[in-house]
């Protein structure tokens, strides 16, 4: 399935999750999807994105690692359904939005956490999501520079 479609499905699922356990499961899914997108871009994306894409993969992996992995059947793991990344720019824009929404959801859970463990899990996951968004912004910047360079070459040719 295409990355954009999976990201949009994750955004809808996060928006529709109600209680803290469901929200945390959706945040975990979002981080796993960010890890998969980063991995895909690191392997087969534009060369100028590969370093940042590896960083995104590592940060999103950290975001998954600090949260308890949800009990999902294999067909429910959205990251495993990623088969295509047709539009890197759009996928990165959507992924940045998803991670921003995940961070906001985590702030809500952290502010009402009944125990320190949940609070610190949320804080670490917020940090990972924020750093992942920084990587995404940098990749979007590099894509914009690439387009500015490639477009004049195409027009001249």
C-alpha cells in the first residue's frame, strides 16, 4: 500500500482513538510507520535524503522502543503494509503532520498520567516524534533544493 494512504489511515485512527491505551497504540503505529518510511527512503530514495532518512529510521525506532508495543495481529501493523512510496514530498508532509498530532496526543496523556512510568514514556516519545519531525523538515528542504536544481536543467534540455 502507498505510504500516503497508510499515513492518512494512521491519522484517522489516531483521531478516532479515545482512551490512553488506544492512543498509545496508535502513536506506536505512527512511529513504526515513520521508521518504515525512513527505511524505504534510505534504501531507494533520492541520494541527498539518505542520511536524514537513516536518522528518521533510528529516531522513530527509539519512539517505538520507549512505548509498550501494542498487541497487534500481523495484518494490523500498518508499517508492514508499506509497499510503495510514490511521492516522497507528499508522504513526508503527511508524516510530519501525523507525528505532530501524535506529539499533541502524547502531551494530553502525559499531563493526566497517573504514574511516573507512563509520564516518562510519553515524554521520551514526544522527544522522538519532535526530532523525527526535524529530520522530515530537513528532507523536505533538501527535496525543494533538488527541485530547484533539476527543474532549470529540464527546461534547458
